[in-house]
C-alpha cells in the first residue's frame, strides 16, 4: 500500500511515503505524520511518537501519553500513566516505582515481573535478581527461596 513515487528510506527497516511510515514493510498507521518522531529504530524494535500516540513496531499504543514517553529498557518504555513491554501495557505496573532488574526481571512497589508477567508468589520487598549465564542455576531470590526463569524453585 505504499506510494512508490513518494517513498523514502529512513533507518532500516523503516521507510515512509507521503501518507504513512512503514516498519518491516507494515504500515504503522501514523495519526500525525508531521509530528512523527523516531525514538529508537533497529531490526529488533521501533519506538516512536507523534502528537497523539506512541508506537511500538507497527503497533499504535492507544492509551499512551507521547509527551512523557521515555525508553527505559531494551523492550520497555514508560509514560506518566503506564509501563509498556513490547508495546503492550503492563496492567497494574506503577510508572513511579517500576525498575528494571537483571535477567528479564523488573519490580515496582506492588509486583515482581518476569518478561512482562507478574510473579504472584514473589516477595517484592526482598526480591533480588542477578544475571547468570548458567541456565541451571537460580537467577533470582527472595526471603522465601530461589527463582529460575521467573518460576520459584521448589
């Protein structure tokens, strides 16, 4: 659906024409092409904003606040209302207290997260994560025990 006569290359794999931007060949559906601004673009991800919305890859994030959006991790961003993981809102995440830990873990004042999912049994106050390249060893712990890949080790 791109217009070849007006198509121009941006940072690979992003390009645009007079009507829209395209990431990996998919139309993004930019609401305000004049204010569209790329925050990060590479073969793994695109984060961008315009006056109305934030965008992840070719996904428009409808309940975003583009004026306050900031990138906080490889696939994470936040604005004054939400935390986003791969462009989806992490329901229940607190933007004021959310922090990225080692090994795909994060936590806020109420929850511990692994790859965007809440770990219900984790103790937020004592939870700690550490990077490890040994997939057989624990990669996190709290006062009740160890975790590996977001699961408590019995």
